[in-house]
């Protein structure tokens, strides 16, 4: 293993500094991956709500839609483009997990990040193995939904903390080997890696999103968005829930409360997604504590320079 480059807190602070120094570029980089998913979700909800709410009017206005086949074709024609936007945004978000690692290496040398297409292309040109890596990672995450496996999966994810860094910096390894190599790096350093995950996770999943939420509540943005949603929340749909709560002696749920919860949840999710680069930068710097193959890093640099049209330096024989 490589020599240590710094303490956990030094690396944590360095990652925060690198991120906020280039925050404008990272925010711009994440605009479509984050807002594209949000757009797909909101538009799908609006279309399905409108169909359910105004089904009688729609069918009477367009009688041909009374035929199930034509109705399904019409819904597909409306929903498929939205689904494609959502899928593209989700894929770009997944690509960022690895692309930001090569950006981090670039920032360590120039203190800035540039040429996003070059970093992204390093992933998209190997899309098939990367897709396999995502499938394997997603399958592990799905196991955490089952209560009996939750703690086991959390522990497992600590051992697999470096799979995206390994994919970009050790390109000769297969997806399965990325998981094995990550586990070998973390062995003997489990507590330190867990502490690093807790630090960056607490900052990007709790502290910064809550600060943003408080700010939006202060400027009344949350209240404005809540008022937009309230008219679309059906009171009868809450009757059964309120009946159960009434039987338990609990307070009933009002449409304003549901709308407020939805707005808060969406804001927190969006903020957490926008902060993905900060999480990746932090784990990339921690990963470099265990792997310092300068040859691999030079290959990364050469690919970026080649994509940008810069002249490569001749290597000494």
C-alpha cells in the first residue's frame, strides 16, 4: 500500500476546499443530471394526475381514446419522451460518480477543473463494463431494503467505498475485480474509512442540505412552493389515513402538511444530488492514500490533454 498523504481531517478539509473553489463549475455540471430527473418526476406526476382527474372530460373530447389501444398509444407518446429525458439524466448522474474522480486528479495539479466532455468520455467509452458495475452496486443497495440485510449491506458498502475510483484509475480491472480491489484497500483501515464516510456523508446529506432548506424557508420559497401543491392534494384521499389516526387518538393530516412534506423532501433530495461531486472528491483523495500509481495517473492526464487538443509530452525511454 502507498504511503499516507495526510490525516482523515486534512483530506476532508482539502476536499471541501477543492469543491468550493470550483463550486460554480460543479453546480453547472450537475444541472442536467439533477434537474433532468426532477423534471421527469414532476412531469410524470402532472400527466398522471391530470389524466385521473380529467379522464371523463378527455374521453368525451377525444372519443377515439375510449379504445384501450389508442389510449395506451397516446399515453406512451406523451410519457416516453419524458422517460427518455429522465433516463439520460439518471445515466449522467451515474457517470458523475466516476468522472469527478479524473476531475479531482486534474484539480490537484491545476487547482481548477475544465473540459468536462473529456472526463465524461473516459466513462462513456467503457459504458458496458461501467453499466455492469452499476448493476452490481445497485443490487447491493437493493438488499439494504430488506431489514435482515441492512446492517450487513452497510458494512459491505464501506469495503466497496472505492469501486468508482478504481474503475477510473485502474482501468484494466473488470467490475468484479473493482469490488475485490476496493475490499483489499479497506481491509485494515475499516474504521478510518467509515469515519471518512460519516464525515462527508454528514456534511452532504445533513448539514449543507439543512442549511439550504432553512435559507429557502427564510426567503419564503418553501411556502410558495407548498401553496402551489396544496390545491392538487385531494382531501378524500386522506380520509382513510385520518380515520386510522383518529382511532389511535392522533392528529389528522391536512393537505398543507402533505404539501409541506413533499416540498421539503424534494429540496433535500435535489441538494443531496447536487453535492455528489463533493462526496466523490473526498473519497477520491482518501483512495489516493492507498493507491499512488503515477503511471495510471499519467494515462488519465494524457487522455484529457488529448481530448482537449493539447500536445502530449514525450515520455523518456
